[in-house]
C-alpha cells in the first residue's frame, strides 16, 4: 500500500505548548478533570483490553504463527492434528537456512542497497521541490502540486508495459537500476508533500533576513533552510526508506531475472514457488529479513507516526 | 523577495529535477500506455495501429466479469478495513496502561516488506498444516482440512482478508491521529455537562473524524484497486480466474502472454476508474482544506 501524503505532526514542531501556557492552578484542575474523564470502571477496562487483544491478535497472528513455524522441525510441521506450540522446538532452521537459501545474504544486501539508492534519489529530487512549493507563490503552483499527488494513484502495475519498454531502451533491464529508478518515482509525491508541510512551518523571516544580508537564493536554501529543515528531512528519509524496503516486489519481479540482483522478497518468492517448500527455513529467513525494520519501528515509531499520519484533521 | 519574476524562475529551477523525473517515469509511460492500447504491439519490435480493436476484443471476452469482480473485491476490502481500523483506533485511543506498546504492535504489517507478510498468510491458509484450518478443526468448527486457496470462493475471501490485514494499520493509525487532534476541551465541557462516554463518542468523536474517514476511504480505495502483490503471491489470480482482478488480468495479458497492446487497453480501463477516484479525492480534500465539512 502506498504511503499517502499526510502532514507532519503538530507535536513535532510545537512540543507541548498547550500545557505550558496555563497557570499552575488552572492546570491542576484541568488535570483533575482529565483524570476523571479517563477513569474507567472495571468492566470498561475488561472490554477495552479484550477488544485490544482481539485486534492485536488479527494484526500479529501471521507473525506469531510464522515464528512458531520457524521453530518447528520439518517432521512436526507436516503432521496432523495441528498444534500451535512447537514441540521439540529448536532454532535449527535459523542455521540451516543459510545453506538452503544460498543467496540469502546477497538478497538482504540487495534490498538495503536498492532502498538506500531510491531514498537518495528521492531526497535529491524532493528537497528543492518541497522548498519551491513551500515558499514561492509561482504561477501554477496549486495544479502542479495536485499533479504530483496524482502520481500516487497509479501503481507500478498499471504502467508496467511502457515502463518495461523504457527500461529496455535505457538498458536497465536486469540491473539494479530497473528496480531503483521506477521505485523512486512512486515515492516522490508523498515525500514532497511531507517535506513541504514541514518547511512551511519554518519562519519566513529567516529567508528574508538572509536576503537582506545579500545572500543569494541558493545560498539561503543551502545554509539557512537546509540545517533548520534537517529533522524534517530525516523523517522523510526514514519514511521513504521504509516505503522502499516494504514495496520491493513488482519491478523486481518483472524487470530483473538475475539472481545476484534480487531483493529479499523476490529471492524468497523464488524459493516459495518451488514444489517442496521448506517452510520452517522460509519463515526463519523471513524473520531475519524483517528484523531490521522491526528494530527501526521500535526506536522510530514516534517519527513514523508523526510523519505519516498526523494532520488527518488539519483544518 | 516574493512575487518577483526571478523568484518564480528560481522556484521552477528547483522543481525541474523532480518534474523531469516524474515526466519520464510516470507521465510518458502513461501516454505510451494509451498509445499502445490502439496497437497490436507484442514481443516483435514492429506493430500497427489497430484502432479500437483491442477494446472490442477485451469486452467480447470476459472483461466485464473481471470489472465486476474487481469492484466487489475492492468494496469488501475497503469496507472491512475501515470498520476494523475504526474499532482499532477507538480502542487504542482509550487511556489505558500499555497503550504506547499497543500502538507499536499495530504497525508491523504496514512496515514489513509486504511480500514477506503474504508468505506467512500463504502458510496460514494451507489446508493440511496451516493455522486457520488447523485451529478450526481443533475447535471442531470444520470437519476436515480446508485448503482456503484451492477453491474459487474461499480464495476470493482469503485474498480480501490478507489485503485487509495489510491495510488496517494505516487506517487505524490515521484515524487515531485524527481522534487525538480533537481538542480535549470539547470532551471536558461535555463531561462537565454530564454527557456519558457513548454520548461523547457519538456527538464529538464521530463528527470530528468523519472528514478523516472520508479521506482515508478514498486513499484506501485507490491503494486497494491497485493491489497486486497479495493476489499474485497467494493465488496468481486463480483458481480458474476467481481472484483475477483488473490489475492481475492486465499483468497476465501483458507480461504473461506478451500481448502488450491488449494489456495496455486493459490498463487504460484501470486508469479510467482510478481517475474517477482521484477526482473524488481532490474534491473532498479541497473541501476539507477550505473548511467545509466533507
């Protein structure tokens, strides 16, 4: 699913300004009211936790099951009746998979490389464009921004035929470029939207002061705006990277047939498509492959959520 | 410094790289798709203009069936995503201990490489050894193994469930953000006046998140209509075409059997649908941004 254009979280730009403003006494009573509102009865707690448990079970079931499978020996896996818990569970699959999926390291490195390259391209395109949209009231700004956002409505699948011909003409077929170049294009719109929103919050006076001091426009962008916008640029970089890592499939499936360039999802898909799938190893490999992202979200979830979802009610 | 001609020129200069990139990788292929849809292009380099022949051909074949299937598939997937996502957002918005952790735990399906999540579903749907069939048998709900992906009907729903699973985190977190940006004063005032929890939800939360729900439904509609990976990995459009949506159909025609012209005609039909959704999106977002309620 494409990550859609949303605004940066208010909280990022204006940390905790609502609490600081009120005088101490008033804040205390507000706090008391809040505490009372947030008080639940025991059956409300029960209902909420039960609901959350069901919801999270749906969200996490495939991961839990996948992890259980990765621990089961193959003989236990293909046995009936079904048992959820791995009997004689072991981490064997995590060691044997390196041999049975020969290119595994290569796939992970390819995935990281393709995502990184796409992120770099996106940033090079997006930083100046977002600044232009945020600052300059040039003619046609609205329609042009809308046109960029409209890119989000096409997936790569719709444009696959001409893209295939284009990649062939450029000589990109069966190279990393065939996966990087089209992938990056579909990440640009959301990144522009996100960064533009961030840059609009940078006080205009800063540009004007630099202008009065005789700095050129380009110098102002490089020396005044870029350093201040760094937190926003980092958020855009992270979300773009995760988007690029999550969506590697169709271009890699269609434009590249060389094993040594395959990203992780395609590498594992080839393995998945075989007659006899060694499921415990496939699941073990999947877990190793997603670990980098899982670690990332634990540390960066605040920025991810801020970057991707806030501003739902921006009026 | 603003408003001058040199400022506009500078802005265009800044936009040029991104603009050229999108023109080359998205706009040109789009025009080329329309162009190809009127030709009999295939593997061989030379091809001829054939007018509307491709369109006549696909509608004489089973294309209307594919359109209906796609619309039904998309409708159920988006509706279920919105329902589960709204429930999830309400639950995660409750001020209970542990909610920060619950919010993190919602995210994996969305950030993990899609294909890998789908592999795990592929195993869960396995009839002999998979979790769903296994648990249902253990609880005595079904008698024998059910191979979910082997029959048209169950495969259709199985792919919807997986699509819902991938889409739910974004809907949930988006609506949660919308709920959290509702001013607390509203709730406090209502609470002071003696309004109960459900009354506050119905009269404050719901009206305030409706614009976000409309926006999210449309974004979700566009993404779901374009859904390729899930169906391709789980069923490749089968069994016997029962999960062949317009995207899968286009891919099979163009990449599977090298009928570029015919495939392009099918892609153009997808674009027509998408432009309608897209226009709706811009209308709604425009309305929200100018302050009207959608």
